């Protein structure tokens, strides 16, 4: 005798508890957009290191100059940003690129600190000092953005 057909329970949509009120579809759309946007940002910043290296040279902490010149550090960080951008842009290497980008963003943080300290010491205009110090907490969302790209 054939067995009775099994009744299926209606599927329950999974709630996204990390973002109350935001549907899951929106979050995945954000995740998909995170990688190309970050790749564009890092690619542009990396290219700027080669187009305008003088702008970035003062960001190099003096402790690093004994290892290589300021210009060498600027070019190396530009190469790093371009490599991370390329890795994030390719879905196959996106995870590694996102993790490398997060590490890079943590690694350049001392340069952001150096910039803020230099602007204060040199009595730069208040708005420049505000921008320099305002950049410091912005590094956290950038690192989180890179980690989000690695997940997506």
C-alpha cells in the first residue's frame, strides 16, 4: 500500500536580525554593490599614488624612511591599493582581495595619524586639521566595507 503524501510545512522567511526593518534582499544587493564600489575607490586611490606622489609623501611616518624612501613607500602603497582593487573586482579572488584590503587599510592608518599630527604641528588652517582628524574614525567603516566585500 502506498504511503500517504507528506505535507510540507510552509517555509518561513528567515529574518535578518542584524538589520531590523531591512529586508534580506536589500542587504544582498548592498553586498553585491560593496565590492565594485570598493574596487573603484581603491583603484582610484592607487592611481593617485602614481599621478600625485608628492601629496602622499608627507603621510609616511619618519620611522619608515630608514627602510625605504618616502616615494618608494608611496609607490608601494599605490601598488597595494591597485592589487587589492583588482582582486576585489574579480569574483574568484574577491574574498582574498577584501581581506587584503582590510589589512591594507589598517596598515596605512599610521599615515593618517601622521598627517593629523603634522597638520596640527604646522598650524595648518583649522578646516585642514578638522579634515585630517576627521579621517581617522572613517578608517573603521572602510575596513568594515572591505570585510563586507570579502563576504560577498
